[in-house]
């Protein structure tokens, strides 16, 4: 699954996993994968003679329920009506019900209702449609002022490793994950993997959380979007 959708699944499955399981990351929810999904989406949109949205920047991060009978629909529990995306949501709902390639999730060997996500930017499907299109082609990573090494330096400046010792030439590594939201604010920082040194983990996590500088947010088609950042951080005696 492309990096954008992985992020969306991560963010939304935290909220909705208790009701509908997330679509397994190692399975395709649509026959032929993402490229074929967007190809069919555009084909059906034109066949139905649907009209472009007045607002060319309108988009929807569509939560989609794929059913056990290989059909799908917008997830009503997640796609609350919004005046900012009303056209995109209506267009998406109309196209989804005619798409032929849905593939039910298999969980524990059984077809299972599951939740997947696709980013729909309607303007991309009319005069501007490109062969092989996916939103990933128009994705830009979030940027910290001065770059990622400047961010690492900010973490390093806030952390004092002098009280920690690693035997020999070894090193310890932890992984921090956090969200950069649409405003460029970092949030929900947490540990994904521990270094094995609890106090060191706590120090690094506190250092990350204390950084208040804003990022330039990730964008898709120029539209700001949330992004899940994953950052390994290592410590050695020579650090």
C-alpha cells in the first residue's frame, strides 16, 4: 500500500478498529492495486457523465468498507458530511457502487468486512487524468525548518546521554513515531520500538515532544494532509 494510504489507515484505524477491522496491509482491496482502482474510478466517472466540482481543490480522504461479497461503500461512521467536501463525497459515493474490482479482506482465512482508505481528488479525473495515476505522484513529504538533520539536532540538544553507557562499540536504537498535522504541528509522539533502556527512551521521547517548531505539512495535489513520521534514533558511547 502506498505511503499516503498507510498513513491514513494508521490514523483512522486507531479510531474505528473496534467496530470494523482495518484492511490487512499485505492485501489489495482492489483487483490490480491502486493504479487500477484510479483507472476504473475515472472510467466510471466519465461513463456516468458526472460533473467536476466547482472547487478544484475539493477532496475527500474516503474511508471505504469492503464487504464479504466483494462490494464496497463509503463508511458512514467516518465520512461525516462536510460543506468543504460535499461534492467530492457525493461523487465518490456514486462511483464506488459501480466499481467492479473490489476484493474482500481475508482475515484468519475468511472473507471479512474491512475498512480501507483512498484519497480522492476529483479534479484529477477529468481533463487532467494521467495514465498510471495515483495520488502518490503528487505527494510531498513534510519538511522541518532546516531539514531532517536539523530536527535530529534539536532532539540531540535536548537529550543528555552522559548518564548512559553502552558496552564496547555497541549501540542502542529506539524508534519514535509522530504525526505532523495539516497545520504543521507535531502531535501524538510515541515509541514504536524501545532501546531497552527505559530512562533513555523516556528522555528521547520527552525531547521529541518538547520541540514546538512548526513543520511545512505534507501535501497531496497541494492540499495539506496529515503524515505519520517514523524516526529511528541511535545512541553509542561515541555520540
